[in-house]
């Protein structure tokens, strides 16, 4: 279970998060919505362990463990996964190689044995087929020359393979056409389980038609200003964020 | 894939300052007195039981060398070498030309075993299919201590032996080809080598023969204050093929050791030579103390039409590397290739590249160079591509990529492009990049620790070149690259 308490963070003196409280229980899907610059992506990076931010106050614990003490790789091994809004290119490293290296690194960190190559291949083929990731794509260097949709499918494939217990999806719907959105959403929904929590960050309601959340939060200027059920997303879609971002907007 | 994990484990298990091959073999050596003069050259020549012509050739080289100046154009910086303070010959004492492996000093066999080079043919044979066998010539300081699979190669007509033996047994071939690609007075170090070279490998592939196994020479410098001056000569007759591998290591010593080799390749009509090097000489310690000065002249002559020479090198060692494996594309339609990974870490300095000299018609060359710099090292690619007046339709493609790790190292690219024929087309692409924080974070967010992330990204960067290496070397090279870069982050 993830527990964020009074989280404040800044980068180069600019305060970006100003006291976030959020609890995600296993099996729950939380959507975080909010206008540009509200701190959504920052929150996802901080959760995953990016070092560019200074945490000035507050705490993040996951299953009782202090996450702020752990590096990004250790958080991954602890079961956290961030699906990037802009997945990074790794030239020369075949997607398949990357998947295997990542999976085995996490298994090793958890003290589990490496998966044998045939078992690994079988696993990847199964999961890749669900996401319409072709064998040809698996041979290509990760994210290099991938279309927007391919990148996002590759992210979800990694997620499916690594089987994290907490999934953070950062604007996974951006840059996707209707068909790609459906494939990706189905991939995510397949991962819903009573043991797995999810945080879905998005601008738009349309993703939440596919991935239906249990709780919706509105993030504005680094704080959660409103929390409600899935109907809150519909309300935002109809009225915009103006009601929540204050007079300055 | 598995290699990546294996490397990571290996990297983790060693300390920053540890060079895996830094041990010293405790063996009694016969040394020539320090210094360089005609007597020393006569001494070396006599030790090798050489004919008169060879001695005269050496003496002539020595006379020329005395008039030459050490080159200073490379982007490397080192204290002046005192050529009088070196031993020009060192040989294990028990080692007066062993007839068979049974006679090789067990201490030496143990040394090569530790280096992962089994010299016992039985050991090599165990569980290895014939097509995957590798014949080895092991050169220890100034002498060849063992050559494996000689008989089997002889059946195919292939000659693979120490060059000192070739001078005695096949003088007509040596006389015909020695110095025909790298002339005696080519450059300061090549001339020095011509005067004092002590051993190296000789390979002759007769017409139409595809060499039945990989050939390799393993160089080891053991003795302190010695120079190793090996000489390698490979001749591929019409329509033949050979793939040759070269590996090098040296003990960890405080003082610098000099290595000035000359390699000559001759490819006749329709012949192909593939020459791969994994160079892992001691690079010096983290303070920049010690390490090998590697001043090497390597050149291949595509003498016949449709011939092909490909150099592949993985350079991870040496305090200073000064090396430009080149191709002279003399025969029409001949092809030259150069694939290089040069890694510098700590205080290493690398100035390396290639020359592609297009003389014949429709000749083509391809250069893929990947330089990786870390620590406070300097890494320079220096490459020349030229087309002679008659080199109609010459083609070159050069891709030169540099990767920087950290902000205290340097990468430099110095291309020289010269065309005297209007139909020649030369392309040059160069990039310099850093491992970005975003790439690191992305990999780490997937569970890779810092070192594993660097290893993966670097392996991706060098992939085009690794693919050119023979299979078993590719895995080795990948491990070596990661070990060389170990301690370069954080």
C-alpha cells in the first residue's frame, strides 16, 4: 500500500508540490487529473525516484518501507512501475534484450532465479500478442523510431512483464489514436487485480472511459484540491478545471 | 543478453583499481643487456638463429632509425622514452624452442590458463566442434612459447608458426613479403620494430584454401623494463580466406612498458583477411601510474582484384594507444573495412583510427568507429580517407561516434579526407553524445542499478561493431568493455 504524506518538493527553488496526501490501497485505481503545470508528472517522477527534485517535507512509504531512502532501481524491485509519458530511446539495445535485462535485474534484486531464455521468450510472446507488439518490434532498439502508439504499447508490455504491485501511468493516453487507446487500455485492464494498485495520470476523461477509476483527484498548483468518485472526471470534462484552480487561472 | 548480466556480476566482483590480468609470472628470464646498439641487434638475430640477410635487414633499419624523430602529432602526452633504458630481448630461460607442448614450462602453461587461453590441444578439443576450434600462437615477452594445431593446419597447406621459425623455414616467403606493406622506414616505431623485432606470428594461406579454423596469437608482456616488438605477417593467396584474432595482456607494473608492433597483411586476388584484436594491455592504475605504451603500425594491402581486408578492434587497455590499422586498396574492386571500439577510462590516452587509401578502380571502404571516454581520459579518432587519381568510383562511408561518460574526459575526431578523382564519393558522419540522465533514470526505473544501466547503454552504443567480431570474442569483448568502464559512474 502506498502512503504519501504532506509531500513538498521543489526543483531549483521552484516549489512544485505543496503538500500532497494520497493513499492507494491494493486493488484501487486512482486517477489524478489536473491542468498543465499542476505537478502531475513531477509527482510520478518523484514516486519513481528521479533525482532532480528536492523533497523538502513529507514522506512516501510503500508497504511500510520508506521509499525516499531507495534509489529508482530499488523502488522498481519493490514493485513500483512508472509508464513514462515520453519513453526514452535506448539505441542499439533490442527491445527484447531490454525486457530480459530488466526482468532479470528485478528478479535478482528480489533474490529470485533468472528466467531461462525459453521460458522468457514464451512469456514475452504471450504478453506481446495481447498488446499487438510484433516480433519485429521486439527486435528493434527500444523506442528508437517507434511511433507514439508503439512507444506506449512497449511501456505497457514492460509493465505486464514486470508485474509490478503499483502501476503509475503518466499520460499514457497522450499521442494515441482511438484504436491504440483501446489496445493500451485493454492491456492495463488485464493487469487490474485485488493485489495491484494503480495511479492513472491524465488530462482527459476519455482514458477513464476505458480504465475506470475508483477515485479521482484533482491536482492544482501542487496540491490535491478535490477528491471524488469516477463521476468527478465527467464533471471536469463538462466544466473544465476552472472551478478548482482558483481565481489566478 | 546473458553476457550483460554476467558482466555486471563480474564488474561488481572487482575493485576499481583491479586489472584482472595484472599478475606476474615468476619465471627466470634471459635478458639482453639494456640499451640499443648493433651488438644488441646481432644478439637478437643470433638468438633466433637467423640467416645473414635478416641480420642485414635489421641493421639497415637500425641505421635509418637513428636518423628519425619520434612523431609528436598525436594527441597524446607522455614523458620522453629513454630508448637506452629498455631491454630489447627477454625470453623465459627454459624456453629454447620447445618441440612439443610437453616441453613447455608448466609455469607458462599455467600463465596462459589463467589468461583463459588453453594451450593444451586436448583441452581445446574437449567438447568443441572442429569448425569452432581456434589455433593459438602464444608469444611471451620476446619469444613464441607454443603454437597449437600446427599439424592439422599443415594438412590444409596453411602455415601458422612463429615468425622466427618462418624466417628459417620459409625464407623465400618472408623475404618476398616482409616490409612490403609497411616499409622499413615507414615511421619511427615501425623502423624500430624492423631493427629489433623478436617474435610474432606468420600465416600463409595457399591459393583457394579457406583456413579450417580461427587463428589467434596471444601476446603477453611479463618482464619489467622490456619492450615487446612483435611482428606479424599474414599472406592470403588467391581466393583464400582467413580469420585471425589477436589478444594482449600485461602484468600490473608501476613503470611503463613499451609495445611497438608491426602487422602486415597481404590479400591477393579474391582473398579475404579478417583481423580482429582485443587489446587489453595494463592501462595504468587510477593515478595514471604505469601501463603500456602501445605504438603499433598495422596495415593491410589489398593487392589483388576483389580482395578484402577487415580490421575489427576492441581497444580497452594501454596507458597510451597510437594505432591506425589501415588498408591500401590497390586491387580493383577491393574492399577495406575498419570497425573499432576504443574505450578510455582513468588517465588513458587513445589516438587511434584508420587509413583507407583508394588506389584501384571501384574500391570501397567502410569505417565504423565507436569511442567511449570516461574518467579523465582523452580519446581521439584520427582517420584518413584518400582517393588516388586512378581510383575511379572509389567509395567510402565513415561513421564516427563518441560517447562521453562524466564531464572530465574528452573525445576528438580528426578526419583527413582527400580526393584526386572526381568520381569518388566519400561520406563522413560524426556524432558525440553523453549518456543522458534521462536514459539512466529510465533504465533504473526498470530495475537496473547504475552500473547495469551504463553497461546496457554502452553495449547498445557499440553493437554495430561487436556484431563484426567472431562469436566467442564478442562475448569476451562485451565483458571487457564493461570491466573497463567499471567505476566510471557515481
